[in-house]
C-alpha cells in the first residue's frame, strides 16, 4: 500500500512534465504581426517600368520583356492576400492600406551549361519596387526597392520537369508570396 502512493505520484508528475510543454505552447502563432487596425488592403495595378528601348549589352543581355506580366503579378498578389486571409483586398475607397508596385525587371539568366555549351538550367527573376501606404494617416508604412521573386528550371535531361511558362508562373507565385509575407510580418 505504501509503494502504490509514491508510484501514483511519480506517474502523475511524469504526465504533467510531459504534457505541460504541449499545452503551454512555444510562442508560435498563426495570426498576423500587423496592427489590428489594418483589416483591408487595396492593391494598385502594378506598373510596367521595363525599358525596352535600351540596347543590349553585357550588363542587360538577359533582361526580357513579357507582355501583361504586370497584370499577372497584380492578380497573383491579390489572390495571395485572399488565400492568406490577414488582409482582405478591397476597393481603394474602403481600404486601410494601399500597396503600390512597379515591375522593374524580368530576367532569364543561364545558370548551368553542358559540355557543348548549351544551357541546361535557367533562373527566372522578377524584380519590383513596392510601397505600402496607410490610407487613414496618408503616410508611407514601408518601401522596398529591388524586391525579387525567382525560380529555376532545367531545359534538358531527366531533371527538365517544368517548362519555361511554368517557371515564369512559379516566379510570379514566389514574388506574390514574398510580398504578402513582407506586408503581414512585423514592420
């Protein structure tokens, strides 16, 4: 009878020690780090600022122009906000925040060559300038220059699992994810 009481106490203590960390949490939260006063956002259509009139040289020979890329970026960013759920995309008149973006560069850089000097792998990069505005106080919250989304893809061999079109879409999705993360994380 004396042995059972310490054994029960020992088992109860062990259970408390094992489950206390589980129930107390570790500081992780799924909510946004932005202020509670911001619930809505207006995403202005991205402006295409890619200069297609410059001559090709060694510095810009991998820069490209893709029609409607700015429209695809705007759509992807808006969809990512909808999916994220921390800020609801709305019309400009009712938004707490306004996100402004400019498409500055679209690149397709070779990364790897085979023995015949044929490109095996490319990196697609999309570079934008961003600014986030508080509409109530009409002030700049933050600004980012040269904000980038990118991906890589292979052109040949057993690794060539995605096409260039898929890679471009992946770079747009990566950019949208990064834009939303930058917005909802603590400034």
